[in-house]
């Protein structure tokens, strides 16, 4: 399906809040039908439910009607569970009686091949012609927890808690796993939608709805594919503007296709790196597991914004202190020392044998005095040197005897009060991500405390939350750098294959990119003539469109120091290269440059996102070092600075270990110009790679250049 018509949020409000539902194809012989009916009943759906089946008078213990037209009151939603060939006639009947909203659970459409695609297109065309909103086919429906409306085909066991997390899934089977995990960790949901084939209603439409939904504070998304990147970008930007985090689990990590394997850039920038880049640019948190998807979303949904990376840590365990300190270092979270007044306050609270420092172990004396950790927290939370506190505490698993229950409730109620009255966020984190028991969930609700699921996932969630709040703050505070549209660059004729390097170098130089001088020699005499012009030492490089990695075939000689070496070098390279190419243009003669930092700058065309730029350290060793930063074009000067700062080798650019510092502003401007040239050629350009771009103080020059063009 090529459906690109967005369905606005105001139209979806009625879709997700139907006042009456018809179950078409309802039968006691189908688990889908039984599940859907029971979900609606179990969770207290307040509207009317009509069972439609021409073959039975009673279904699910309720009187059934033979057809939709037999229902004597308006129906807001038809939930269709009939065989594939009956779906279209049911749609016709629904349109005839004015039912505006449709969920199609039935499978057998585009996922089954050509005939299924044709039938799916037919039902889409019909639904659009009759102004229907349609979810599916091949989807399980939706779970509106906030409204207690559950037209959903798989079983849901209560309780299901209302809360701040909206969920969008391009997977029907995983929806149940997400619901189960949310129940296990007591993470409240606002709405969960299983998208099915997205024939009409798309994941982007539901995300847009959740951005405007007052019940939703954070959006969790499971994505198998992104069909319409322009719409996806718009939705992500809208979410950032509305201060709603989007947490995404994007699957499909695959090897780079052969489209750019000719260049080092193609080997470094796979599909997954491009998705990482675009998610980062759009402010979307990308996670790697369902656990991190929900635990991160839960942290963002229940906690206040975290304004900095200075963490105070209050635990009952020295071992946990060590684990969390290690994880804090990994995640770039600081553990400042306690202020003197904090130390003094803790000395009055803790046993004499305790060691007072951040992270704080209040010691095993907590077994004797159960108020000890909370009293320590009350001191630490007043320390002016912290942006947030992590308080390590497990929710109780077993309800205590009645004689102790009141004390338990008071203890956690007191903790909840401290959290809500604190000037800074307090994150309550468990040791492990075990399920909350019914009593633990009761305590969570009673004290209004969200327990983040375990140190490992919890610290990962903290990293994501910090990154999102920093990104959101930067976006709101920094003036947006306007990037002027790039005009197409003139080419005398559409290029094909790869340009000779000498042609590519001349083209870049014409468009303001500094290039090491060079002359193409087609004979030993011409090589000597070039040497006389440039002087020594020289570099000699084979020029052949079918040789991409010149050094691999003996096509490069360096430090040529006299005319005899230039003459002999010419013959040596030609002998070696001729066994690998039948299309040799000559040998490029260039003056040697002093050693410097070698940077790779490459732009390639991605079928989904368009042009992508990669910047990496290492020159010919770039693939070995794998120190690369990636962005989707267009990008600003500021974004290029951030790319350079992300490189592990970034200190080299600042002049570490005695190196001459690179003129960063000049480098940023040259990389920006390279991206502008690439964008001016995007109609034809497959890839543009400068490797290396040689950096030495103020000197920045392209040494090797590769430009390849799209076929056809």
C-alpha cells in the first residue's frame, strides 16, 4: 500500500473512544471473538456491545443479530473478524448503516502476496470513498486503558493500570508481551495500538494522536519499518515541540547493501547507523530491548525533568554502590562529593561505623532501624551540589502481618511525600527488574511511588532521560540555524559510473573545496614534468574508474624523491595496476604533505532518508578504527561541530599529545561546503568521499577523492 493521507488527531478521538461496538463475526467457536468480548466486559466497557453473526441467535451469552442493519441504534465502531473474502461485503454493509470506524482483525491481505495486496487496495479505496477510519487489517485492535475500552483480540488479564505511557506497535504478537511487561513493572498505559498492515491508519497517525492526548506523557514505539520518512520527521519534530519524549525500539539491524560498498563510507555507514543518526537528529530515544523500551518510557512518564548530570546516590548496600558507580561512569553521570553541611547532617543520622561519601551506603543497620535510609535521604536531598537523587529501594513483596501493615504503609507514604516535596527529582530504583507483586503494586499506588526496574535497565533509562532532556533544552534555548536550500549544480551531461579522481578533484576545487594540487600523467615523461613543477617529495596514485582502493593493488607510491624514482615509479604502478584494470587513465602526481590528522568525509545516498554524511578518523584505516559520526542531510554548522565532538579521537583535533591544534571553525566550514556540493548533485550523486581530508593546523586539504553516480 502507498497510503500517505494522514488521519488527524481530532478524527481519532472518536475512533479510540467509541460509545458502541459491533463485533462482526462474533462466535463462541473463535478465541479471537471470545477474547475481544471478554476484554470489553472484564475492563468495564460502559457502551453497548452488539454481536453480529447470521448463524447464531446467542453469542457469548448475548442475543446476536444477523447483520449490522439489524442493530437499532447507532454504532461507532465495527470490529471485523470474518473470513478474508467476507471483509469487503461487511465494509459495504457498515457504510450503508453509517458506521464511521472500522477495526479489521482478519489476515490474508498484503502479507500474503499479489492477490492479497489487490484486495487490501480495494478495501482501502472503499473506506476512503466512504470517509471511514480503518485500523488493520491483520491487527489485534487497540487497548484504551484511560477510557477502559479494550476491543483487542488477544487475552488481557487484569489489572491493567492507567498511566502516562502511550504505545504504538508494528507487531501484533509483541503487543501482549508489552502489556504483560507493563503489568509486571506496574507501568501505567494510556493507549496501546497494534497497527496491523497500516493500510489506512498508520503508526505515524497514532503517534500524532498521542502527542495531543492529555493522558499521554511519553510515547513508546516498536518499529519494523518507516514507510514515510517525511511524515516521520514531522511527527518527531512536533513531539519535541510539545515536550513529549518518543522512545523507539527500531528492529532490522542489517548489513549495508551493495549500493555504496565501493567506498569506505559505505562500509562504515550501514542502515542501522543511519537510523541511529536520524533518531538522534530528531530527538528520538532509541533502545535495544522491550525492557528498555518500557522502563525508559516509565521513568520519563512518572519522573520530573532532570536538569543536570550530578547524581546523589542513597543505598542500603555497599555492593550496589559499586555497581551504580561503575554504571554512572559508563553513562557519563557525575557523582560529586557531599557538601560539608551534608556530611555533618549525615553524621548525626548514620551509625558511627558508617563511611560517609557519595555514593552513600547507609549500612546494614537499616535492618535495626527501618527509617535510617529515609532520614539519610532527607539530608542528602538538601545538598545544593546535586541535580537528582537515586534512592535504591525494593518494593515489598509480601504483605506483612496486620499488626505491622500500618507501619509499612506509613513508611512508604513518608517516602512518597519526600519525593513529591523535594526540590530535585528523586528516582526510586530496585536492585533488579523483578515483577512487582500485588502488594508491591498496592504500595506503589498508595504512596504514589514509581519503582524503576533494576540497576542495569534503570541506569540505561537514566542515560536516555538525561539525553532527551538535554536535547529538548538545547532545542528550546538555542536559536535555530537556518540552512538555505541548495541549488542544483550544473553538469554538462548526466554522469555514469565513477568519475576519474582527477575530474572529481577539479570539480570540488571549482566549488570551493581545498584540494592538494595534482597533475595527471599518461607517460613517464609527463610524470617527470609534473615532478619538476611540484618539486619533491611526491605522491603517485593510479587513476582508473574500476580501481576504488588504490593502495590495495599497488597503485600508490609515496615520498618519491627524484626524477629517476618518478620515472621508475610510473612504470611500476602501471605494471601492477594493469593486472587489475583495463581502463587506466594515468597516474596522478601530487606534492607530499607533512603528516597530519587524516579525516574521512563521505556522503552517500540512502534509499529511505536521502543523503547521509559520515565523518570519521583514520584515513585508509577508518574501517579498522570505526570512529565515525553520521547525520542525515541537510545539517547546520552546529551539527557538524557536534559530529566532530562525538568522535573518540576528538582530542586529537584539539592538539593533544603535542599535535598542532586544527582550526575547527575552518574544518566545520569545509565539511559544510562538502555537504552543500553533495546536495547540489543529489539528483545524480550516489556517493562522494574524501579520504583522507588531511588536517595540519590551519592547512586542510582533500588528498583522495571518489565520486560515484546513480545508475540510469
